[in-house]
């Protein structure tokens, strides 16, 4: 609980110092700094929660809800941060706004991948060290949807933190999704369902090879679009 706050403090404190030594104090940095930092940490949590809900809405192929959640993420502004960091927040907000008006779930899934890289860019640039819980141990061949969801979120955390360990743990779990998965579910199977399972495995394998943020964002978008495709198919049947 205290460590992220400390991180924000170190980051903004360092920047403040840099700027203050060369000229007038940057706007917004004077007075109530403690309160501002606390607010920033809280909003970071809110942004994270909003992004998680967005992921689930997209995975479930619920475009209206995805639009609503994207709107929430787009509103998370940081008026008090130093100018250096504004472009990073604006990049996140811009992607969220694009997502809010995306015309179909595949486009939304791709944009969600982009959102993750935008988060990662600032975490990289600011040297932010996110303290994530260790990846949960997912059984190889995880079959339940709760496990799919967990694995996908693990990958998302790996993308935005960024964290290699989380990215790979999530991807690895999805490389072995049993092809008979849908037969085990309540709904009858079809050729297309099997295609989607095969695609999940394929993208998960590609995810293990994807080294940089952009490649990861792209493969994550394709993966999430596949989750959404199967759910839409089953729902509209
Ligand atoms: C302008 C820079 C910036 C942007 C953009 C940004 N972050 Fe952060 N984030 C930070 C900093 C700085 C920290 C503090 C890290 C630390 O504790 O050292 C942080 C911390 C976090 C944390 C950890 C918070 C905690 O209390 O444990 C999460 C989660 C997080 N960010 C998620 C996101 C997500 C999701 C996005 C994109 C939707 C995002 N961030 C975009 C700078 C940014
Ligand atoms: C081949 C079809 C198929 C694919 C691919 C698929 N799912 Fe599902 N999903 C289902 C079915 C069927 C259900 C409903 C029955 C169930 O919960 O097992 C479901 C339900 C869910 C639920 C709701 C579970 C609940 O408890 O309400 C979530 C969340 C979910 N899937 C996430 C994912 C994610 C994330 C992916 C992609 C990594 C994915 N699914 C890929 C078929 C699929």
C-alpha cells in the first residue's frame, strides 16, 4: 500500500527538484503536494480497475459496456502532474476515447492492446516499478473460463506494467487450452468454436515469442478478439 505512493513521491519529487533548480517552480507543484500525490496514487488504482473492467467487457463481446468503461478510463485526468508527463496521460486518454467510439469488438480489442502499451511507455519512462502480486500458478491445460480470464488478465498486467514474468505466465497457460473445451461447456460444439480455441492457442504461442511492447500489444488484441468472437458466436446462436 505504501510503496506505490513512495514511488510516486520519488518520481515527482525528483522531477520537481530538476525543474526547480533551473527556474520557477512548475505550476501545480506548490502547496498540498502530499494530498496531490495521494490523489495520484488513488487515481492510478482507479485507472487500473477501469482497464480491468474494460478487458472483461471486451472479452465477453459486450461493446456497449466496453464503450462505457472506456469512457471512465478516458476521464481519468491528471491536471496537476508536471508537463513532462502530460503527453503520456494524454496518449492514454486518446486511446480510451478511440475505444469509446470503436465500431466493433475486434477494433475495441486491438485498441485495448494499444492502451496497454501506452501505460507501459510511461511506466518505462518514469522508472515506475509496479508491485504486482506474483502470477498465480495456472494449471497447464486450464480449461475453465475463470482460468482463461485469469490468464488473459495476467497477460494484460504483463503488458502494461510491463512485466515479462506475468506476460509469459498468462500466455503459457493459454497455449495448452484443451481443444475439447467447448464440449465440456453447456453449449454444443461447432467447427467455429474449435477454430477459436485453436486460435487462442496460436496467439498464446506467438505471445511467448513477442519481445517488444508493440508486438505484444498486437498479439494481445488478436487474442482478446478471439475470446470475444467465440462468446458472440455462442450468444447469437
Ligand atoms: C504519466 C505516466 C503514467 C501513465 C500514463 C500511467 N501510469 Fe501507472 N504509474 C505511474 C507511476 C509513476 C506509478 C507509480 C509507480 C511506483 O509505485 O513506483 C504508477 C503506478 C501504477 C500502478 C500501481 C499502483 C499501486 O498502487 O500499486 C498501476 C496498477 C498502474 N500504474 C496502472 C496503470 C495503467 C493501467 C495505466 C494505463 C491505463 C497507467 N498506469 C498509466 C505512471 C503512469
Ligand atoms: C471456443 C469458445 C470460447 C473461447 C475461445 C473463449 N471462451 Fe470464454 N466462454 C465460453 C463459454 C461456452 C462460456 C460460458 C460457459 C462457461 O462459463 O464455461 C464462456 C464464459 C466466459 C466468461 C464468463 C464466465 C463466468 O463465470 O461468467 C469469461 C470471463 C470468459 N469466458 C473469458 C474468456 C477469455 C478471457 C477468453 C480468451 C482468452 C475466452 N473466454 C475464450 C467459450 C469460449
